[in-house]
C-alpha cells in the first residue's frame, strides 16, 4: 500500500524533538480529522482523537508519542558554534559528525557536529570516544551575532537529526530517523482508520502525546482528558537481532511480528490483557514476540497509574538502532501490528474489559 509507506515516510522525516512536535501534529491532525468524531488538544500539546460516543463503555485509550530524541540549543559561542543539551537519551557516540536541523524563528537551519581530524589526535587517544560536552554544531556562522541575527538561532531552539527516509534496498525494511515513536504514531492512525471502517468497538481515544522522551509528560496530562478503562500503548520495540547484541539484552527480531513488552523499567503489563492479546493473535495467526527489557520507559506506564490504576499493555513495532540518526523497521511487522491491534480493540467489549479489570 503506497499510502501507508508515504505516511510513514512523512512521519519519519518530520522535525519533532520533545516540546516541539508541531510538524508531527500537523500530519496527525490531517490524518485523524476525517476519521475521528472529535479531535482536541490538551494544555501541553498532545492531540486526542475520539471515536465513538463520549463516556462510552468501555473506554479504550490508545497512545503513541509524537516527539523524538534530539537536542536543544544551550548557547552560541562567540565564534558562532552552537553548544547543545540532549533531549532524551542518545549515546554520545551517536551525536558526533552527524547532520542536524535546528528549527529557529527564521526557519530551518542546517548544521553538523564537527569532529577532530585523526591527523591531530595522538595515537593513544584515537580509540577514545568523544564526550558530548566537547561537541558543538557548526552552522556556518561567522560569529555569535551572525548565528543569532542572520540565522535566527536562540537558546531553547529544538534540534533534530537530519536523516531522510530510505527503503533499504528494495526490501520491506524502512530506514529513517524517529521510528521511536513515529512507527507507533503511524500504527495508531491506521488502527483508528480500520476501526472507523468496521463496526463493533467501544469508545476509543487515540492520544498522540508530546514530551515522552523527557519523562512521559504528555501521556500524563492526556490521560486526565480520557479516563480510560483499559490502555494500549504503541511503541517502537527494541530488536536484538544484529551483530553484537544478544537475547539477554532484547528479544525482538524485525520481520518476526509485533512485540509485546513483559517488562521495562516503567511498567509491568496486565497479564490478563497480555493473554487476551495472545488469544486474538492466535486466532488471526499473527506471530507475537515478547520482550523483557531492563531499561526503557514508555507512555503506557502513565496510563497504568492513572485514576486508581488501569490495565495496559505496550505493543511494539520491533526496531533496530533506536535513539540514533537511522533506525530500521519492517513493514510486515507494522501491518501485522495494525491488524492485531484493530481486532484486539474490536473484541474489547464491556464484559471482556470488566473481566480483565477484575481481581479474583
Ligand atoms: Co518511544
């Protein structure tokens, strides 16, 4: 389906570090406006779409975050180089010698994190990593005044990786930045589109959240708007299927089906909901992969801890190399995640949700 590929490409390319999700919001709004019964923003900028009657029973909350890991302008040196702060977790070695885009009041500004040439680095230091405090972005400015006045750069301006979508050699694999969590945002849009076309679902709220990468902040506020009975968070998973990784770190493989998190540092999923999802997957003959991650953190945990507690799962599109300039997902996983989530939601009737919510 070229439409879905185009949507994912557009979402991946959009500039949207935490707190500056505007470009992504425009896409989500355009896609969800014709689908949803109501579309509203919360006070922090998350976009919340409703499908079905207000105060319907049950109320199902879907979430996916619009922001991506990036940087922020901290200050400009007298010589015109931009010093920065990280927004969300990236390895220092993922930052150096990359291209970046700074969104300024005067438009988009290109830059590159410069790296010392090997010619001037002593032999014994050549295998050492550069630390982010040593780094800067070269925007081609002659001075601080030039950067601030001609280019419009100000402290606080958001900086995103400059990395365009790419089909990985005619495969079903999509390479691009920000699959965390634009894969989830695309998934949520397609699920809502499917639900609109099919009868038999409760009231579904889809929250495209902001500021996840700096502490799940948009999910916190948007859950107040929804008051869900049950939650499904859509995320990019963590693949452990390339050289140098192992199963003890991450268990998902790309191309082997959607992932279901059983542990991350922010949330334990509801196991009745896990089993319900697995039953539906079995019926549809969709393979599901588990992932048990020591670190990580995701919006589902904010839904889980709202209003006295809510059963939640985190459903993923397995992703290689997340939180870097270029990550990789499989279109097959994406499509199967759409189908699985759609059918799970359609089967979450009032009695099923009540059963999942009950403690025996
Ligand atoms: Co994420």
